[in-house]
């Protein structure tokens, strides 16, 4: 039997939320970009920490040898510090801007006075972080006749329904990512998520900072 949790709450009430809440400079598009921005921050963290290991940082240059009284060109290979610093500076600026954008959205949602509206906004636009939080809020905001079969768009599958059982990895959606500490099996190995909002496949190239193999 599959478990599901509500990802939006009472959609009938939500039709009035955008009318009643004065968004000012906040827009639905900005709110919907929150999870994507958070994932990009994680990707940038990994790139910034590991760029120095990349073969793309190896560059070629030409120097002139005057030891024989005339210039002889020679090709040299080495770490391209200028390119490394330029890319690091670019990605650090991008990460800082994304973090500021996420903070503004966090502050906006936290500042919503109505408790129900605030919880729905947090579930739909920000959380997806912890399925237990989704289930708890959904129990107060969903209608009894809204089921996964009737309203599939309002639900996300709970990928780890039993904390005592390590399930097979499934590709999550943005609404039900794996969280730090979650364990799954995949390709005959057991993996533990190192970060929140993890939607990447364990063992895939470039996910060394997102998953670790465990016994």
C-alpha cells in the first residue's frame, strides 16, 4: 500500500489566498522558484568545493626560452588560476543572490499573519522538506473526500513511510524529496542522503556530496 501526503492543503480556500494576501513585490513566480533556487544553491556548493579537482581547470600557455640567445616558444601546462578565480567569483555571486532571494521568500511566508494561510504557503512553496510536516498540516487542512485517487495533484507519495524500513530508491518529485539522514537502497547498495531536498540518484556522477554509501 502506498502512502501519500497533501502538498497544498485546502485548495478551495487557496483560491482566496492570493486575493486576500497583499503580495506587494512578492509574486507567485518568485514563490514557485524557491525550491529550484534551493537546489541550485546545493549544486553551486558542490561545484565551488570541487572545481579545483576538475580537469577543466588545466590550461595551456606559451612561454619563450631565451637561453640560446633567441626566443624559442615552449608550451606549458598547469592549473589555470585566473580561470578558476573568475569562475569561483561568478558562482559565489550567483549563490549569494540566490540565498538572498530565498531569505526574502522565507521572510515573506513567515510574515503571513493567518496561520492556515502561512502553513499552506510553507507546504506548497517552501516545504516538501519533511513529509511528516506535510502530513501533520494536511490533517488540519484537507477535506475527507480528497484522496490521491480523486485529487492526485494535491498529494505526493511518501517515499519513506516506515522509518524502520529502508526502502528502494525512487525518483522523487520536487514536492517529496529525500531529506538529510534518509536511507535508501539502490543498485544493490545502501545510501544515506547528506542534504535536504535531495532529488538526485544515489551513485550517479557528481552526487558524491549528496549521498554516501553506508553498511
